[in-house]
C-alpha cells in the first residue's frame, strides 16, 4: 500500500497494487449501490450506465486518484429518485449504508480466504500477488468505507446529509471531521481496535 507520508519509501510495486485496489473499490461500490437501487424499483442507475464495474464510470479523476494514493476516495453522486423506491425517501440512507456494508463484507470475506488461497496456489509468485492484492484491497475498503460514513461531501453520506439538512449540515460535518481526526491521532486507542476486529 502507498504511504502518502513517505514518498521515497513507495515502490512501483506498491503503487500498482494500490491503484488496482482503489479502482476495484470504487468500481465495486458503485456497482453494488446501483444494483440495490434498481432492486428497489428505481431504474435510473441502469439508464445512467452505473450498472457496471468500470472505475471510470464509478468515480471522477480526483476520486480515483485519492483512493489510490490515500485509500480515501468517493464515487460520483448517484441520481436516486425516492418516489420510485419501494419504501420511499426513508430507504435512501438505508441503501447508502447497505452498499458500504456489502463492500466491507466482500473485503472481509476475501481476507478470510487468504489462508485457503495460499495453500492451493502452485507457485510462490502467484500466491504473493494474490495475497498482496487482497490485503491492499481489504485495507483500502476499510478506510474508504469509514470515511464515506462522514456527513461531509464528497463522501457518500455527505451528499445525502447535505440535501436533507442543509442548515445544520456544515457545522455537523465539521464536528464529525474533527472527531474523526482526533480518533485518527489516537489511532491505537480506538481505530486500532476496530481495525483488529475487521482483520481478525
């Protein structure tokens, strides 16, 4: 994985793995969200071409670059019509959260498969490439999902939060970002436990 704070410590190999993991993360997340929306009755994402695993359709250049370099990125806002959804407007945040949960579940499942994959690969090089790809993908999904819970655009929940509570969106988002930065600084105390649970 790329360490954005150690430019000279990064190698072409780590950059390649991070780019692959970042592209897979945004592509899969956009596809999952689009599938959920269509499943509940809104065919808009299908008409917009979002039923695809293409990272270029899923995210803009800045979002792709951000997730590849820092593991923190976002997808393009998806047009969702609450009037067409079964369950109405109340289902929108449920769909957004469900898409992140499914993405994390895929990453966690692949993480758990690593020992099985290592034992069944015939050579050391294919095993190394596969395990490193899965590891990078899992860590990228972890941080990507965590930041997309923030009520702060351009992250996933930020767009919904801003559209629903415009008057209080900015101060709440700033407070949430400040809290997240504090938790990041005290990583070993809080994030360390969450990370250990996710990757156990």
